[in-house]
C-alpha cells in the first residue's frame, strides 16, 4: 500500500534523510523505530507532504504522491495522528471530530462519530469540552479519532503513547490491536518495543536517516544485541 524508496530530505542546508526505505502492506501494522533525532518524524512529514523530499519516490496505493501538498495526500487516503496531537484547541471534542469527517471511497464500512465514541467511550462525557481542556490522554484519543473520521486507508501515528499515563497507553495499544483486527493499515512510531512487538507485523529500525534493519516481531524480540545497539538509551 505504501512504498517509500530512497527518500532524501533536508531542513535548509541540514540533510536528515539519506535514502529512507520502508513498506506498509494492506492490512499490515508496521513500525519506525530508533532513537530521537534519527529521522522518523521527518519521514512522516515527507510522506504527508509537510516537507518536500529532494530525492527518491513515495508510492501510495499504486500512485506517486511525493511532491503533493498535504491536503492532497490526506485526500488520497492517509490519516495522521501527529506528534504532539495538534488537536484544534478552541473547538469542542464533537467539533474536532465532525470537522474532519470524510466518507471512504469504494467498499468498506465507514468510520463515523458514533463508531469513534464507541472506540473511545472516555470521550463521551467530554463532547462539549474544548480541546485545550482535555488531559493528554483524552487529547491523544481525540487525535486518533479525528484521523479515523477521515476514513483513511493508512493510519500513521507519530509517538503514539509519548507522555501518557500507563492506563491510557494500554487503552491506545488496545485500540491499535482492534484496528489491526479490522484490517486497518497502520504505520506507528513509538519507543515501547514490548507493546509494538505484540501487534506489529514488520519493523523498520532507523539510524541517521536510513533504515538499517527490517524484520518481524519474533526476530526483533529475539535479538537483544540489536535492540541495545539501535534502541537503547
């Protein structure tokens, strides 16, 4: 579904990506793993058209999307839960969800307001609260729900559980497991390797702007040296 090949990207004169490669198949959960500053978020920004790569190609559902503006990438079927959540602070929970509502093209059951609230029942008593009145966990649930309201073919989560309380982290992981069961394609960035290896099919480890290892959850769990080398603090 998503194929990134040889992407190079920079911020001004500072190059961050040096030939980034990754793949997410239909119905697959894939990850981008690595220490801070290795290019994971920059990769997401390049995919979403927030920054424009100066080399390589990005294919989504058989079509090239590199060079497209962000709204075109979203319309193509990619939903983003950005680092820092970035919900609309002055809109209510209800308005945040309705603002991004979009029906899926083609076959398949659509996400709608009621389905999102069923997925995150903790948002139900907060529907009229402004986004900036929510806790961090509530904001993350809202950010996921907002992305699902676009009915994406691919859902990308950047730092899925960063800064969240343990109980909220568990709820997010359970949500992703449910989405996987429903055959939602997902690309997720997070530091919790133990949780990710329970739900992900494929992992990409990033070091200095390129993928240095790709493999399955079983392979990653079995290689303590690999984890220490590239993921340890």
